[in-house]
């Protein structure tokens, strides 16, 4: 069907659809809505990726089936997370905005249970709930599910993966035998299949696209780096895409917070989203992200479940998930509604097998790319800034009063010099940061002959934050003074009065022996081997060299 008008939806629903500016049914909506409007629709399994419009696919027809003169619960929607629960409840409310007698209740953990009880006592025909909080209310006998006619399991695969099987079964036992069960899932793993076999009766199965396949509009890129360089690689990716608007997925709450803290410290518009935040904090972060006051959201898979944003340009996998299906979930958040998107993997060498599994799962190849050089990033940033200048509209009325003094201040400069100064105002920090930036790519050069990781020696250097030295400066200093432009530098730990750094073991003597008469600013540099562990034992080396940077 090419329009919602052809679907025999109620005028109140069509009016809400028009307000929401839905142009034409998405494939999942065109397939599901007409079937659910039938009196004998029965049970259904719908396999569709995130962002395909499935909430409207079941929400519109099931709202139409609500008996508005009956205040008892008729529709139950179960969601894996409170974010998705809130999102679905908001969407259902929007669809039924002109159905004045329909009430929707959002029941989820982390909010006042007393307030939720009051909402349920006042009567709600539609309940959107997370399994844990709903089961709690059932045990308190504060809600009654004996009158529901339709049960929706939204993102069933995620609910089961999060360990809600027992809660689901307990909730199912409180519902009537005669009801329709609608199971919506992006993937069909064994546990979802078992639930469907046990509870669904001859379900109609609708698959939008191939099972588990990645969306057509998504390009998949992979950057291979060493684990210690993961954050540096993330910064380069973000810097290379000046207009990025995306989600950085991490595996744990701790890692999510750490990455977000680093990005915020480095002045990126980023914030974390994970389970340790309060509900108010989560809602605040999500609202900022939806309004594009943040360009990057750093999130766990669970926390990002309820976030429905259509215009994401990038998904970045800071770490790969354990299961290939989760990667499909992540990447499916970009490239929506016919738009293009990029799904990026920051990978280490041992992930190669997992990447092959993902390729089989999404039925697409993942392009292994080189992490961007400092020059490439600077060029990209420069041209982005110029493009923005070209497209900026001039507000003649507001700026004209200031032009005379501006022209007078600039009359001493040639045109070329004005342009260079203008560019330098915004551009110098990129030039400075990426000066002497090392190659982060994992290649045959920085792996040993057996494909193993580089062996490092750990060095002490008597420069620290008091000297205002930064990791890029330290890397550049070592490369310049040894005249070795490709020394692989490992972990850098800058303290107040001194620092430690790791460097490729085979350049140990070059670093210690080849530098003479060097200073950093006015400070004479001392460098020596720190205690290091090799071959399972600690080896001490008292060899010490001083060197000075020529000024």
C-alpha cells in the first residue's frame, strides 16, 4: 500500500499520522497494519531491524482495536529497557492523541512505584512495561492482566538476552489463554525461537529484508589498531568527520564512562549513557542528544535501546560485542529512512575472526581501512571550515554598523594574509596536535614475524605536566632526536615532574645512546630505562644517558 488512507484506519489515527508527518507506510507497516486490523489476526512473528517503523506497525492497528468505553487493560507491550518503554509509550500516546478516552501507562524501574500504582488504579487500556517492574506490581496485586487481548513482545531477542525469561513466563501466566501474541525481534536466536514455539499458536511470520542482514544504506569500515591506541584512533575518526552525529558503543558501564570523560576533557560534545545514571540524568542526556546539543553519545547496548534517532551519521564500535547479532543492532541505528550511514569498528588484530563472523551475518563485506594521518585530518577540517564559510548567510543589517571599524583594522594586511589569519584562528590547534602524530595502523611493520604484538621497553623521562609536555610532543621529541620517524610508541603516562613511555624494544639502544646535548625548553633531559618485565621476570638495567635538545 502506498498510503495510510488505504488502510481503513480510524479518522482520529489518520489525523495523528498527518500531524506526525508520516508520508507513506514503511515496509513493515505496509505488511503488518492491514493484517492486524483483521478480527482474526492471530499470533504473529515480525523480524525487522531497529528503526524500521515497527512501533507504528503494531501501535496503530492495536489502538484501533481498543474498546474506549472499557477502562480495563486491553493491550500490554513489554520492552527490555526503561528507555525503550518510555519511547514506545510516548509514540503510542502520539498515535492516539485524538482518541480522548485512551490512556497509556508507562511502567518501568527507576521511577516512583507509588505514582505508577496511582496511574494504574485510575485505569489504563494500554500498558507499556519493563518485565521486572511489571512483575513487582503483579506480585503486589496492583495491576490486573486478565483482560488483555493483545500482548506485544518488543525486541524479544534483547529481553531474553538480558535474562528476562523467568519474568516473561511469570507475566504470561497472569494473562488470559485467549489473546494474540505479537513477537517483534531483529534477530531469531534459539531462545526466541523456543519462546515462540511454546507460547505462539500457528504464528504468521513476516520478515522485512533478510534475517539478520544489514541495512542497504550502511557502509561498514574497520580500522585495525593496537589496544592501547583505541582512544587515539577514536579521536582521529571523530576529527576526520567534522559533522559527525553518532553513537560510540562500549561494552561496559565503566568503559563507557571513561571514554566519555576523555572526550569531554578533550573538548568534544559528548556525554555517557549507561545504567549507573539516574533516570533524570539519562533523560537529560537523551534529550540533549535528540536535540543535537551533543554530537556524540557514548553508550552501552542496553542503555541505548530506547533511543530512537533517525539522522545518525555514524555508529562507532569502540569494542566489538560478543555476538554478531548485536553488531547488526548497533549498525542499524544509522542509514535509516533511505539515508546513508557509516558503521565503524575500531579493532585489534585478534578480532579478525569475529569480523568474519559479522560479515557472514550481515551478508556484506567490511572494508579494512587505514586510520587517518594528521595531514588528512587537518585537510578535512580545513575544507569543512571553508565550506561552512561559503554557505553562511550574511546578515547585512546586523553587521553593517561594525564594518567600517573592521575594514580600518584590516587595511594594513594584504588579502592573502587576511585569509591565512582567518584560517589559523580555528585551525592552529589541529596543526599543533597532529604535528609528528604517529602511525596508529597495525601492519606488518609494527608486528613481529609471527604476527605477535610489538615488544616494548619502558623508559623514564624527567619531563612532566610541570613542563607542559603533551603525548604528541613527547612522541615528536623522541622521533626527532633519534632521527627515527617510525618508532612505535606504546603507553604514555605523564606525571607532574616526570613521565614514563613505552617504545619498540628494538630501538632501546637508539633512544639511550644516540641523543646528545639536547634540551626541552630550558630543562636538561634525562632518560633512562625503567624497571621492565620481560620473559616472565623483572630485569633491572642501570644504564643511564642524559641528552639535551638543541635550541
